[in-house]
C-alpha cells in the first residue's frame, strides 16, 4: 500500500480490515471447470467456475427482484451472493445501489435467516481482484462531505480533510476467501422457483457479494467484468 500522505500532511488516519475464512464445506477442485461469465457491458469472459451442491437448510432467499445465497465459512461468517432475479439482467449493481439502506440490510438478513429445504446447485467463479477508490468521490456519491464526516477528529483543531483513498483486494477459491482493505484519510492544516428441480444459482452474470458476520457486512464487492481479473 502506497500512502497518500506527503510533506504537507498534518494528520493521517489509517484503517485496516482483514478477513480470511475457510469454507465450512470447501468446493471440490476436481469439479472446477472452464466457464463463461456475461460481463456488464454484454461481452463474455472466460472464468474458472467452481461447483457445489447444497442440500437441506440452505440459506437461500428471493423476493422477486433479487436472489440471495449465503455460503458459510467455518468461522461463523458467511459470503452472501446477490443475483438479479432475471438471469438475463446485467445491471444488478445500479439496481442494488438504487435500493434504500434499509432494504439492502433487510435483504441480507432475510438471506442469512432463511431455511430452504430444496437442493441448490451453486456455480461460483474463482476470483482475484484489487481496486483503488478516491474517498472524496465515494463520499460525494453518498451525498456526504468528508470534512463533516469526522467532527470528533476536527473539533477544536485547525485541520481539514485534504483527501483520502481506499485500496481493496479479495481472493476467492475452492478453499475459502481472503480479503483486505486499507482506508486512509489525509488532513492538512487549514482554516475549515420450480418445486421439483433443484434451484440453480449460477453466478455467470454480474453479481454483488458481501462478507457478513453477526448480521453485519464487513466487505461488500461486485463482479461485473470477469475479464478485468486477468488484465
């Protein structure tokens, strides 16, 4: 990680989050096959697709708009994968973002508390992604001002938020998941389904995923262009 701080930095806040979890029931590597992922722009990417059959008490839920599946880790946490209800829909990121925070939280909780008695055939691509974000852009997208977001830090100090960034990395394979995120805020001195057949949960279109523990999302990610993982 390369810090955004420079010689003019008066204060620097770093937050590091790390997660490593082994699947409660690992994928069988011998079942991993070549697969095709339908990217958000309509193009196709080749992926390594993992496969697993889930049977009895599966945490699967749908409300007609989205389908969610919780895949447990041995540590008690889980990965919740969110697909559009329409398997041809490639715009799940925009639609999920447009939902209220209450709806998104409620959907995640509904997935994790569901008990589905039918078999689910899961297909999930192996993933290894990294990304870097400008914190000012993220705050602006949420309608927030970075300086106003840290009143306890700034109160009584002649400091203002000068910028920030977040760098994330995640790897998902047959054994489990490893994810890390570094968030930095830089401050400078200033004045201011069918009942018979198994349910198919094929993650071959853009999807949102969240690493959850005790009902809270620790990491939230999105795969919309599988080709970017190999570039």
